[in-house]
């Protein structure tokens, strides 16, 4: 359990992450705010309290033993860039180059340009397969590092995800953790209307994984789920129930905010709420 001081620090960090998400998308006049905002609490806890990632990246002698994080839902790149800035991998001023010509911060993250980005993602359904490959490689190298793959729930409509779930179970990849952002909305509306996912936890469990379902905005639940994953004898899935657009009242639970930028008035209102 986090102390009151730790909760306060996480709250402040999460607010900064959400504010930077809004600033990036507003400045670029394009991007995906809904699914970026929904994951801010999760990634803040992961990067601040859970993942073993060296602050000086590949300059660290422990670089090869780092944990790997894959943003499978690559359109939520503002979330990843904001947390990488929070951790010092990106200058905060550089965030305002998001989606600009010649910027390193493209609409979907690209490996090789930014410290902290492990994989080029954005074509949905591929991240978990990449994670399987990394997890297999780590085991072959007798490395105890973990691979964390962050997926959108609409992404689970891709068949390649289920092949990866099956592969991970078959290979006994207990160093692989999947986190599903279960905000129940995608670009065309409710996930259950577009193609029902149903009980994601039970479905993934039936593929041979251990699973847990949490409130994706509760810091303690996020942390405890990750700690539980460390003791798993199977690949582990965390189903995080979240609110799309979390933190900005007029974006919350609105599918229309999946992929559009706020106008001037909406931008000011969003920042006011996040302050």
C-alpha cells in the first residue's frame, strides 16, 4: 500500500502526464486523447514504482537487464511520450514537436529515435506477438527481465492477439505481462457493439494465462497486480477497467474523443480541470 505522501506524488505526476497529453494533441491539432488519458494512472505507477528501466537508458551497464515496455496501442503515443518526459527521457519542450514534420515524436512511436521506445507500433494486434518474441529471447539468455505489453480492449478484436495469447501459454512465458486498457470504447463506439469482447479476463484465462481484474485508476490496485504478476507461473494479464478520456469531464466515456484534438475553448477547459 502506498503512503499518503506517495499517493500525493503519484497524483501530481499523473496530472502532469495528462496535461502534457492535452498540450501535445492541441498543439498538433491531431491525435488520440481518449485512450491516452485513460492509461495515465497505469503508466505513471509502472514507470515510477514497478518497471526496472535505467534512467540513462543504453548508457547504463545494466541496460540489457532492463524490463521491456511495449505500447501495442501505438495511437496512444501521447501517453508514452508524456511519461517518458516525466522520467527524463525526453525534454518537455520537445513534446510540442509531436506529429510535426521531422520530429522524433511521430503519431505512432518509432524505435531507434527515442530512448525508452522498445518497438515501433501502431498497426494494432502486433504488440503482444512482439512481446512474446522478446520474452522468449530473454529466457534463452537466462535474463530475469520482464516484458510488459499495453493493449487497447478494441485491439482484442484482432485475431493475432489470440494467437499470441496461445503462443505465450504454450511457451510458458511467465516473464510476459499483458495489460488491457478496458475502457470499453473504440473509434466506432462501444467495443461491445462493434464486436463484443465480453469477459476479457475469463477469455484470456481460458488460453492458459493467469489474470486479475482491477480498477485502472487505483494506484494501489495497479501496483499490487504487478507485484502479483512477478509470482506467476504463467503469462499474466491485468484487465484494467478504465474511463476513456479520464480527467477531462467532457471527454470522459465519449467515443467521439477517440481521435480528435480539442479546439481553443475545449483546450482551456481541459487544462483548467487538470490543474
